[in-house]
């Protein structure tokens, strides 16, 4: 083997080792990354512990879909945030889509504005059933 080929092979081996080390130490999902995500979720989910305000639209949708305040509180407390349906850049407050099942088995999504000192319930959706609601 010539000197040039040995240099190339040596360079490739060093590059391969560096890539392996990079993936081991920097790309591996670690407990630290999971903890950071949980802290972020906790900050964003501050609405779970705030005073709740219901918009007129939300009250109408809740009445039409047979969802009461206890069920909304239940979902806000135990539900999962669906980030693909949330609008975190919404003004004046970021909006979160919180989903879960109520104690009577309804699969619902609650759109909640995470405002300064209150959680503003924007709308409540039954994900399994269509309802004819006249909420303007």
C-alpha cells in the first residue's frame, strides 16, 4: 500500500472515530434532555393551576356537547398537550390544545389560552362526535 493510501485510510479511521464519539456523547437521548423537556412542559402547563375563565363561545360549545366544568378541570389537570394543534405564538396569550378522556368517556380537546393569571377556555371539542351547535 502506498503512503498516500495509508494517509487516506488513517484519516478515514480518525473521522469514523470522531463521528462515533459525537453520536455517543451528543446525539444520544439522555435523561437530562428528557428532564429539560419535562421542565418546559411544566412551565407551559401553568394554566393547569390558574383560575379558569370560560369564554361565551366555550360555554356554548360545552352546553351543546354535554361537557361540564368538572370535565374541563379534569382534562386540564390530567390531559396531554397536543403541540401540533396548539398555537404557542398566539397573541395576547399562547393557546394550548389539551386532550384527554372525561370521567364519562368523552374524548375531548380543550383550547386554553395561557394568560397571565388565568386559563381562558376558548373552546371545547368532542373529538369523537359531531354536534350541530349554534354558537356565534
